[in-house]
C-alpha cells in the first residue's frame, strides 16, 4: 500500500523495514501505528545519535532521559521531577488550543511519574510584534497557557519570550513543568507483570489529533498548513485536574504497578512503550475503549491524540479499588488491556485480532545518521566588525529604546495572566532572574529559569548553546541557588538539510560542554524539528530549563534593589562584546558579529561567589547581566525596587560599549556597607573580579554618560508590550 | 476552632487554605468532600478558590448543586461561619447565600497580582480586628471578579454594612484607577445581613506569611478567631 504509507509520513525504506520485522505486509492498523511511533516526534530518529553526547549522570540523578520525565534527588527523601516539551506546530495552527494542550501534555508527564506538579514555565518565541499575525498568535498562546494552567491550579512562575523575525511563521511554544514527591513514590511507565491489567482512565477517545505527531510535528509548513487544524487537539483542563488527583490518590494508596500518560501517538504509544519498558507484551481490546463518536475505525482509535487520558497498570486484585478511586472523582475508567508474556502487542476487537506487532519494534524506531555541513551564512554574518560602530548621540535615549524594546521590556502583561501564586510556594515572583519556590515542609528552595538567546545560536550554535546553559546557571545562582540539573527543548528546522543538522550538532555539543562544566546533567528533554516554513528555518533554539537548589529558602535573593545607600558591585569583567547584542539589533537593526565569549572558569567562579554570598546572607539583591548589558540590568534592579542608583560605568571601554556589551559571567549585586568587605573577600577567594561601581538611592539612574528618572524608565519599560500589542 | 475546607471537583486552593489554617494558624482543620452532607462539629466552613467543574458554565453555577451546599445553607442559617474565597465567593453568589453576581473582568483577562483592599466596616466577624479603613495588601487571581448587584440591593447592603472590602490605592483611596476588574463601586468582598457569611475575591491564604510577601491576610483570620472566642496564636 504505497500511497498510504507515504501519506502517513513513512519512507519506502521504513516501510520495507516493517515488512521485514513482521515477515509480512502490515495491515492498515499496523501501518498507522508504525507511522506515529516512527515519526520524528516519537522516535527521535534523527537526533538520537547526537543526544548521546549529553552528560546524563550525576549523584543526584534518580532517573535520566528515556522515561516520561527526569527525576532528581534534592535530599531529605524528596525528589524533583521535571521536563520541557514543545507544542510549536499545533500552536502555529491554533494558538489557544495548541498552547493549552501543550501545558496539559507536559503536566501529565510529571504526575505520571508520581509527583504533584507544582510549577510551570513557558519559553515562547514569536515573530515581530509589528505583524498582526504575530500579535494574534502571541495573545492566543498566552491566553491558552493561562486558561489551562490556571484551571489546574499549577502556578506558571517563569519563562522567557523573544520576538525575532525568524519565528514569524514558526512560533515556538515550549512548556516546562516541575513536580515534587517523596522518593519512594517514583513510579515508572511500565507493564512488567504478566496478568496485570491496563486501565484507560479519563476522557473518551475521539477523532481529534489524529496523526498529530506525524502530520503536524514532523513536517515543514507550507500554504496548506491551515488545513491541518483538525490535527490540533482540544483541551479540557477540568478533566486533567481530576486526573492529577485520581492518579496521585491511587499512588498514595499504592495501587499501581505502572503509569503512563497518553501523549503523542495516543493509545499506540501508551501500550507499546509500557510493554516494551517492562519487557512484556500486551493484549488490548479496543472494542472496550470509550469513544466520543460511533463508527471510529481501529486505526483512528489507535492514533487518536485525544487529551486527558492516562494508562494505569495494576494487579487484578487492585482493579476494583482503582475503579473506585476513579468513580469517587467522577472520572471514567475502563480496563482495556492485559499484560502478557513475550513481546507481542495484540489488538483485539470483538475477539478478532486487528493488529499484532512486537511492542519493541514500535517503541524502538529507526535511527538515522544525518549529514551535517556548516551553512554559508555563518561566515557572512559573523564577519561584521562591531568596532566600526559609532557611539549613540544620546546614551539615555538609547537605554530608553532598549527598555522599551520587545525583547527587554516588562513581561507583566504576560505573567499577570498566569496564576503564579497558587499553591502558596512562590517566594520569588516572576520578573526576577529566576522564580523561587519553597518546598514546605522542607526548608529547601527550588529556583527555576528558562533561557536561550536564539540570535547567539544563529551566529554561533556551539557558543550560543553554551551561553544558554551559562545564563540559566547564572540566573538561578543570582537567587542564591546552586544549579543542579537541566532539561531542554531543542527547536530546529528540517534535520534532513545538512546546514540545519550542523546547527543541531553544534548546539548539542555546546550544551554538552556547558552541562559538563556546570556539573548539571541533562535528565530529560525534547527535540522539535521541522520548525520551518516555505524553506526558511527558525533560529536554532536550544532552550534550557535549569533547576537550582537552595538548601535554605531563607537565603534567597531577589533582583530588586532593596535599600537606599547600598553599594552596587559589578561582578565579572566587561569586554567589547556587542556582537549579536540587543543594542546592535535595536539601535542598528543588525543581527551580526560574534556572540560573546564563554569563559567557563569565570562562570563557575561567579556561581560560587553568588551562592556563597547568598548563604552568608550578604546580598540585598543580585541580578544577572544578559541582553542589554549593564545599563539594562541596573535599570531593571532600580525599577523593581523603586530605588534609583548612581554609578560609574567600567572604564577602559567607550561608555556605550561598557553600558551595552553583553559579556558573559557577570552580575550586579547590592550590599549594605556592613557586608561589603565580606562580599569582597568571597569574590577574591572565588576568583571573581569585583568592583564597587556606585550606590543605590534617589529616584534616578545616574551614570555619568546618562541620567534618567525612574518614572520615565518605568513608563517606557512597563507600557511597551501593551503598546506594541495595540499595534502602535 | 474547627474548620472544614470543602473540596469540589476542580477546587485548587483547597490545599493552600488547609495548610494556612492548620500549619500557620494552628487550628483544627478537615477536608469536606463535596458530596458529604454532614457538617456537624465544624465552626467554620471554607469554600476555597479554583475552577469548580472547570467553570465551563458560569463560575460556581454547577458547584452550587453539590450535595454539600444544601448543608452549607443550613449551617449558615444556624449561624455557622462561612467564608468563600474567589471561586468560593462565586459559588456563594450562585447559591444565593450572598447577594449579587459575578461577570468577567472588564479587561477580559485573568489577573493575578497583589492588590490593595480597604476594610469598609469593622463590625463584621471577619474584620473586627482591623482598624477603620485599614488597607490590606492581598493577591487576587481571577477571570470573573466583576461584582454586580442591583442598585436597590446595593443601597440596602451599604446601609447594613454588608460591603466589607473595596479595591483601593495603597493610601486607601477608592477610585476607578484601582479597580482591577470593573466591580461595582470597587467591591472586593461582601457579607450577608447577619455577617456570618463572607465572600471575597482576594486570597487571604496567599498573604498569611511574611515569606510570601504579605501577612495582611492574617487580619481576617485573626478577626475570625477573636470573634469566635479562640485564643489567637502568639505568632499572629
């Protein structure tokens, strides 16, 4: 059936491999199952080889990549479960539901492991806000995230947002979720005991989302993309909220042997992955699957990506209790499968076998070695010499322009639509470098940050990916937390193109280097390819989700200036590094030059200095330097604290370079007079250059080359996003 | 004092309220499943925030048919203390235990942020420990907080001191500028004639510990404990 396999997104070679595996031609149902499981989205067939390069082990890692989410030991018997995923393609087609179901999917990944989800983060990328379509997508995505996450009662505490023309046709909607649990509650998505029962819990199965992973997520977009809207699922956060409570109650009562969510590839994925992980087979009676509409074909039932469904494995003895917990919460539950000896996934319908394939052959798809070749554009764009830039006529005006630019201005319009306080754990609210959550009844704090500057990655994927790791590490360190582990979402164009695959390889190598340096293993993540429209790819965007740990949440530090008369200390060295900077883009309209250099010794020393100073409770505030450099960081600390500052920019550089350079491994901290020498001592020991550059106080930011009032900066910074959304 | 925190399907501030009442205020607190009808032994019933039944219909419209609500009605009629926070307030409105109705925020967006509210009367059990026009800094988090009530009813409510909280400036001035959701006359919380049933949109449980940025919510809890003759824990 050549037409069908091609339509389903399989290649001729893949089809032949299926025939070889089965020793016969697959029937239509089987072919459908292979097509979704062997899609790029599910099988990682292009990325697997490269992902081997990532460090995945460490003393805290309880479970690395391969399960539904990574699990990290934070001590005192508690574990953190976290992961990031993309929902890019669905969100481009239908922003509200695409983003909403993205939240739903990642949240299921977390409670599937036994953890209560306690925080979500959303890294987003869009085109320029000048475009009406971007504004529509952006507003829809934010509303979708809000509607789903708020209803679940999981605070959305952080994220990052960039607007770049490269994302015009392909917005990125990445979603990260984090949960906590007692270590012993960890449960895997496996079916390892023959005779045990597979129970389908939650929503009915409908015709929505059929082929989402193969048709939507694993192909480029073109003029027909609008027709793909039926492949986007529709979210029901209320049912998901009930599923969270049902699953956690069943785990609390120790009723389950395995638990798996329904994500991409629906029932096919849930059954074959649990069987494969447990080294068993499974008989599934699809005639028992509750359907939303009559007349659904077996292939539709197996490929449907209807949301809010879970697959629980329990013993026959515990089945009645499992069903009773579901009844209590008003959630449908139907035993549909029996775990069997061997390896065979058999689908039955009214006694008739409709499909019979080895579970492992579905779960372990093909792997490809893709060609990689450095694309031509790199030398062209990095050849730009930032030394030729002339200083701005008015530094204050340049700073205001940056503060009012799309990538730097306040995100309040976004995060106030998210309930970021529910669960009463958020002790550092959105707007700082990283969100901090307490972990009552423990004293510990969890710091979370998502980062990736796609522009740096476009100019130099290897350096850009390292900077993403460095910045996220710095962000959590600014709160006083030690970076301990990483999840990621790797967003790229079409991997079948050597130039794109080169970007991917270099980013993975950069990520690997960064994570090794910071000793933050990668415990899970997601790859999203084919973010490409009409042959134009997005910037390579390997988003990092960093987990930091504070042994005592009372040690946390915010980024707002906290008191008048504190000394402001610049940690780290400033070089002439305007390549790929926000200044270069906003003031000169250029994306060019070399991104800042990464110096891991300096980054690690800075992390050491910040965390030690925080645990000695020396710091009034700490703020990472990133886009917009020192000037923007100072302005942000002033605005957040409502306290001005008087500073001298570091010498030896033209003032505008000192102000806007994006040199890495830097932070500004404020300390009281009493604590200054202790901080300086720690900086010396850690090997971090520390210079007092000024003091806090007043209602202006005075920096010699410019002087701006807080009120002027505030109105520019706070109102920019809404102004741009109004299309003015 | 014995508190019951009702869990409706979709409640999501139930754990937060349970934690604050039990761990911060050191009171006896139990969960009450929405299908339960036995409220004997409780001194105060709390309807928490969240999205009961997903709020797919009008907010609170389905939850008020839960079996527990008949009992809450009786409990209130017998003088028991009842507080509804956010979605809990919306459910009390739907149940007719408080006057008025809720519409979508005028900005048509969910809003989560700290706001200032002014204590409009100190003669309720919920505010007897506050001072006149005290400003409390407490977060809101809702999509439907645009409180509406017929003019005549509102006038009567004002005469009887049923308007308990209004959104205001940090310096306690009540004006449209500080109204986050379009609520009539900046109303953030109201009580029934007898004063034993309170509904409010702001979340006092999110402002009951210094670690979370405000302890102003304690003013409400402390008033309640005081009114009920409970010794107020020293930490408050």
